């Protein structure tokens, strides 16, 4: 029998947490043969609701779930953690300036990064979901100097999955016919969902969707980039189950590998590839194998793609400069 894997989830009592924890405990994160211990981190006001979620987890009698810890201490939550899903964050409220938002999140992701640095297992893998995800991941990573930088990632898999679904619909194929989609840059409205490198049922992504530049610019890209707002408008609440699903996909792919002939999108620390300044946490096309990822190299980018990537990366650089000025990194 295998040693249980310690999975820490922050913001565990929130709506993404509620959609996420049951799938982790049922084996969808790491595999149907991998037992898990869950560590739920909440702020004091969230602890009671987290207890309720833990009661429901008990009531599922999941064979793989070996233990649940509920705490408001980051040191306790990350003690021996192998996987950290950083979901809890400070949302932007009315009248809040960007500086205030970054400051508030720095107060969360700085200490959590330090707790990971000091207490997590040597093989810790971190996924930041809480927004602004890329810059929160950067703050956590910079506060964990003893952890290899590549262990800190930010989630753009929801954007990736949204793009795959839109492309399949437009091309009239099933989602498994859509390969090599990329989300570049920031998980924000400036993100660049790239269909030009995609392969759809043996054609290029552009051809398979009708070779229609106007559709790409005025429909595909904004639909993917603004999907979060559209969900809020229609559902009356922000994406939760699809976000949890994407977090599961992100970690599962990272641990278990990308299929041959395909890649995925992850926000990762840039090594300077494709002109993205080194150190920024930006989304790239990546392949994964044996728990490691590599940026897909050698893609030819059109002027259109280049300009879109540069714009989103410029936003990331601005966010980095802002948190640097605030003394958060
Ligand atoms: P909720 O407000 O439902 O839940 C957040 C939970 O985090 C709350 O229970 C709160 O008590 C807890 N929390 C706050 N600060 C904490 C701290 N310092 N330590 C531990 N827990 C803390 O939000 P939910 O809908 O679950 O969304 C969570 C985050 O995901 C938000 O920041 C949201 O913007 C972000 N998202 C990111 C996405 C992505 O693709 N990267 C997509 C979905 C989602 O919008």
C-alpha cells in the first residue's frame, strides 16, 4: 500500500473548495490508487463551514481518504504538504484600487509562500487558483527561496479548457479532436488564446474554424477571455465546478503527463522563452512527463500572435513592478 499524499487546499470552505475536495478524495487528482490526506486551510470565519465540508467528506466513505485536518494556521496546513492548491484569495470589491488588491493578496500569498518554504515536503507542487493568480503565484514563489521556482504554477487551464470547448463547437468536432491549444500570458482579460498552433481533426485550428480572422478576433478570443464574466451574468455566481475541474486537470496532467501529440497551458516561471522576461509567471504551451514540464519550443508566431502575447506579458510585468514597489517580493 502506498503512503498517503498530503494535499493542502486553501479557501477550502469556498465554492471552488466545495467542488474540488470531493474529487480529490475520490481519486481524480492523483489517481485511483493513490490515498490522500486532506489539509484544509481557512481563515477563522471559514473554519466552521470547513468542518461541515469535512463532515460531508466523512459521509462519502471514500476509500482513498485517509485523514482530514482543518486549520487556520498555514504552518500546520502545509506541514509535509506534497501538493498545495491555493484557492483562497481576497476578491476585488467595489472601489478597490489595483494596489489595494495586490497588497491584500500579498498579505495572504507571502505568508503562505513562507509556510511552504519552511514546512512543505521536498517534492511540493503548488497551483495558485486565487486571483490575480499569476501575480499571487509570483508572490508565493518569491517568499519560498528554498523551493525550486518551477514548483510554483498559476492556473490557466480553465481558460485552456474553455478555448478547447469553443473550438470544438465551431469546427463541429468533439473536444478530443482539438489539440495543441495555447493560452499565453496572464489569467486576465488580456490573455491570448491561440488557435493558430492548434490541430483540429487533422487541419490547422484556423482552417478548421473557417479561416475567419474576424471570428478569431471578435468572437473566439473575447468569448474565452470574458467567459468568467459571462458565467457570473448567467449563473449569478462565479465559475466554481469548472474551475475546480481545471485545477484537477492541471495537477493531474503535471503529475501524469501530457498525451503524445498534444500539450497543455500552465502559468509557470518564465525562462525567457518567446521573449517573456525571465522570472514572470506567464502561461505557456507545455508538455509534461514524470512530474516535470517543458515549454514547447520553436513555434512560429505571426505578428498578430506576437502583439497579443506582448500585451498580456506587459500587464504581468506591470503587476510584478507594483508588488515589488509594495515590498511584497
Ligand atoms: P469563495 O469566496 O467562495 O471562497 C474563497 C474562500 O477562501 C473563502 O471560504 C474564504 O474564507 C477563504 N479565504 C480567504 N482568505 C483566505 C486565507 N488567507 N487563507 C485561507 N482561506 C482563505 O471564492 P471561490 O469562488 O471559491 O474562488 C476562489 C478564488 O478563485 C477567487 O480568487 C477567484 O477569483 C479565483 N478563480 C480563479 C480562476 C482561475 O482560472 N485561475 C477561475 C475561477 C475563480 O474565479
